[in-house]
C-alpha cells in the first residue's frame, strides 16, 4: 500500500457497482470527477465496486464502460475491481483485529430487530444512524473471547463489526475532514459514533463498503473524493478507519443529487433515467450532461 499521496497531483475516481444500469445521477458524479481532473490536469480513475457477488453482473460492467465512453470519458487501464483485491481488505481487517477493534456479531437481522423492539417497548430510545437504521445491539462486545471463538469455529453465521466505542477511543483526538465546497473549503467535525458498530466484513466476504472504499482510496492515492451528498455522513466512518489504519485523508466534496419530480433520489432498481435508454432514444451526450447538472430528471411526459 502507498504511504503518502503524490504532491500537487489531483487523482479522482468514479466507483460504480455493476448491479444495474447507470442513471442520470451517476452521470452527474462521473462528470464532476472527470471535469475536476481535466481542470486540474489530474487523473480520472474508474473503479468497479463488485464485492456483492449476488447482485453484480458482467453485462452491467460492460454497460458502465459503454455509457461512460459515450459521455466522452476515458481512464487509465487496468481498472481496479474490488473482487480482485480481497487480500488487501483481509490485511486491513487483520490490522483492526490485532488492535482488538472488531468483533464477530452473531445476531441475525430478525434477532436484532426483536432485541431493539423489546428495548423500545420498555421505553428505551434506541439510537439510529444518519440513514435512520437502528444501531446494532452489540451484546457480543462483552462476550468472552473464548466463547466468540467457539461460536465462530462451530460455523455460526456472523459479521465482523467495528467496536465503535473502542475505535473512537483508539483514534484519539478530533476527527475532521476538509469539505471543498468553496474557495477555501471548510473543516467538518466527523461523528463516527452516530453510526454505531458498522459492518466491516462478513464470514463469506472479507470486506464491506466502508472498509473497501477506505482501502481502495488509499491504495489508489486518491486526493479528492467527489461523490453524492447521500454519502456525506458516511465520511465520518471513513475518516475513523483512515486514522486507525494510518492512511492520509483525502479532500472531500459532496455534490447535490439528481432527483425525480417528487424529490426522490434516482435508483438503479427502479430503472430511473438510465443513460443507455437516453442514448437509445437519440439524446446527445451534451443533453444528458445538461440534465445531470440541472439537478432534476425529465418528467414522465418528456420525450428524448
């Protein structure tokens, strides 16, 4: 892994998952990164985040290449695919395990929901993360190491979760990031504790989004992370992991989201405003770019 960022050179990345067709929101993010690299004589990288083997498909990856090329973007080869670098994530997870900052979590989603519902029925105000999901109960934090080991060796399903309280204590000091939303930017106070004990890996997959994106950005020497506003709060977790793993912090910029007429964020699963559909309907790359930066998707009655 690289130990430091190359000086005075901007490196950005667009990192989609091949689990559906890219839509107008992806065009916005890709173009934001591309234009930054062009303006600053830097490098635009394409990364394929394909750790979810159940949902990612080769034809969607092919479609990503086609859509971005049609928009006028290009990038250095080879492209980094997360599925080809699982050992890097295992290494990072092992570092956190050696620091005793992760634990095997055995509760299923249903078991966790029942425990939370029971606590709330007794009048407890259960904490929730910035996305509105309840924090994991974390009873295993107090479990003896020998008991954890026996359950893991017995083959019980589990996920590796970050012990957030221990991790925040281990990071020591204030966590911040530079949000480059103006001429000078501003420093933002990170609040990783608001996420609770996030998942870092699963028994059958040695990573999760939070861990892999942190490792990848470091390995690829990303200087500027430019992504949608929906990931703004997740930056707190990434800053914590960067600190624990000894990685330097990139600059961040979280741009606005492209939404539909109701204000809902576009989704691959709903087939919203797919770039491929716009291309097939005869729209030009310039027209798609204008729509992406207008901040809104075309209405149902608009023809392309």
